[in-house]
């Protein structure tokens, strides 16, 4: 039988992927290829998690930081 077991790091990554995808959608981002967009969001989320590996989210507003990160990535990606 297959069992899904995920680490805390997995859930942090899943949350970052969801937040980045949501924010990108709210900003009207769509490249025309949803599979490519999803792969990009996963890559961005991995980068975000690596950058913020030691960030104390009790002291830093997560939503503001992930929003700024996503906005920056979209700006870079759209150029």
C-alpha cells in the first residue's frame, strides 16, 4: 500500500508553491503553457525556501516577503 508521508520541509515547499502560484495568478500571469508555468513556480518556490531557510517567520511577515519575491520574479520573467 502506498503511504504519503511528508516532512515539514515538504509542507513549507508546498505552501510556497501554492502562494507563488496564487499571487502570480492574481497579477494576471500566464505564459500560455500551464505546465511550464507550474514548473517555473516549483523552481521559484525551491529558490524562495533556500533563501529563507533560516528566516524566523514569527519575526518577519511571510505574506509580504513571498509577495515581493513573486513580484520580482514576474518582473524578471516578463522581460
